[in-house]
């Protein structure tokens, strides 16, 4: 009985340690331009998302909507290693803009998230000067809402634990019958 409990304890520690190491290596958003929660005064020509892990060239989506829910991205998404660049239409409505993204990396769950930035149009628009580039970074906690381990990973850990317990009970019943 003591040996069985010791093996169960070792298996539990190994399972949860492995799951924590795996989730710690998961991809996350490092920064964005415009930054999450920032206020900008000039319409950006593109939106840039920077991640920890290299992004695949296919299957990524970035949607930017204005305060009325109309899309203002131009539908183009370009990947350059850890940077994902989405083309933007000129912004014209003051207020919060919502960025929703799904980014795919090799051997990882899709990185999904949403954040907002605020656009305040300048009072006088000058066409003679070029649009300056706004660059800022945010911490992953700000961009991801401070969330820790994704729900999918937690669900998989719980399912693995339940299967493990079921196998232990089954094995225990087999040994008891002998």
C-alpha cells in the first residue's frame, strides 16, 4: 500500500511539473504597436504584434474594428519571424479600437487575444507632413489581461489527472484480486 501511494505521489509531481514547464514555454504577446491601452493621435499605416515564438506564415488573423464595429484593417497580414504586421486603413473616428488576433506557431496552441487602443484625431490635419510612427511596448500581463495558464491547458491537465487516477484504481483492484 505504501509503495503504491509513493508511486502515485511521484507520478502526480512529475505530471504537474511537466505541465507547468510546458505551459511556461507557451507563446505569448510581447508587445504591440500601437500599444494596448495607449492613446494615439496619428492614424497608423500598420499594426504590429510581437510574440515570444516564431509565427507560421499561414493561418493567422488580425482584425481591427472601430468604435462602431466596422473593420479598419485592410485584410493583409505579413509575418516576419516573431512580428506579425497587419495593414490598416486610415482611422477617422475618435474612440476605442479593438484588436482581435489568432496567431499560429509550430507545436503550440494558437495564441488568441484582444486588446484596445484609443484614437483621438488631431484637430488640424496637415497633409504636408508624413505620419509619424508610434512605437510602444506592453508587458504580456497588460496585453493578455493578466491571464495565466490558458483554459485548454488546464483542461488537459485535469483530464490527464483523471485518467491517471482511473488507471491507479484499476491497477489497485487487479492487485487486490490476486
